[in-house]
């Protein structure tokens, strides 16, 4: 087990109500991202969380969601349905 393996197992930022999202990145990209976070004085977790929040709060996501809901089949009203 090398340092990277230990680093992956030790997650001091995990709190109640959080879930793990594990991704695979090219090594060079991960190292540059880690360096970016260190230079900014933040964590990789915080940066990813902020980017995901921006994505799901974007107009693009809202439009994709609305389009998907409009394209989904409507439930048929059957006998006895309110």
C-alpha cells in the first residue's frame, strides 16, 4: 500500500449525511487539480462540491430536466383514479 492508497482510505472531511463519489482521472490531471486546490487553500472535495452545485443550479440543467420531463410518457388515468 503506497501513500496514495492511504490517502484514499483516510477521508477526514467525511461527515454525517455525506456520500462518497469516486472518480477516476488521469494521474497528471489529478496531481494538477490537487496542486490547484493546495495553492487556493481549499480541498479537492470543496472544489468538486462547488462545481457540482454550479452545474445542478445552472439554466442548462434546468432546461435538460424540463425537456426530459416533457418528453416522458404521461400516466394514463384509469378507472378509480382520483
